C-alpha cells in the first residue's frame, strides 16, 4: 500500500467505493427500509473486504 493510499484511508472517505444512500420519497417506508438495509450490507461487506486486504499486507 502506497503512502498516498494510506493517507487517503486515514484522512478521507473517498476510498469507500459504495455510493451514498439516496432516500427515494416516492417509495413506501418498507421499500425505503429495504433499500437502506441493502445499502448497509453493501457498505459493511466492502469494509470487511478492505480490512481483510489490509491485514494480508501486514
């Protein structure tokens, strides 16, 4: 991992490749909840994969 990559991880959120959750007011609260839950799963899985990648480097 380059010093630039380390700096980006430590100082920003740009390295997180999961798009921000966008609330869709046209959906029911149930649909919005499912969308939000799906987003959290995607983000969590991405972060776990990134941690595993970093651990392999050390």
